[in-house]
């Protein structure tokens, strides 16, 4: 692949990561609003567990998608480094493997932290 094709693929990977965050963000907004209104306090246990299950499934599927995309982006970085006569942009991207790897770790860590907060908000006391 040439530099231009790799840059296009890089942008596709970045877009995939962003798009994978939309559904969980909407679920988190719903949980936050319902929690702020105190509606989980009045909800049945079944409704609370359903909310947790939906939040967990949405978050896990999102993290899997983001993690897979990051693994592909890491391979793309290796290919980009092998390309000759890179532009400055391509050189920056080719040098970003550490940041990309750190992003994968952050996604998992933040996902666990946010799910803990969702559990606390839904189950309360």
C-alpha cells in the first residue's frame, strides 16, 4: 500500500473508534438522566438489572469494536513506517504506536470505571 492509501485507512480507523462510542454515550446519558431524576429508586429490581445489562452489553460491544480497531491501527502504523519518503503527517502517525497502545488500555480502564459508576447509580444505596 502507498502512503495515501494508508492515511485513508488510518482515518477510517479513527472514525470507527469515534462511531463505536455513540451508542454507549446515549445509554450513559439515559442512565444519568434517570438516576438524576431518582427513577431507579422507584424501579423494580428487574428494571434495574435490565438497565445494567443494556449498559454492560452496549459498553462491552463498543470496547470490543474499539480494541479491534486499535489493533488494526497498530498494524497500519507498522506498514506506514515501512513506506519510503513519508510526509510529516505520516511520520507523526508512524511514531504514535505508544499512544495508540495506551488508548487501548485507557478504553478498558475507563469502561470498567464507568460501569462501576453506572452500577452505583442504578442500584443506589
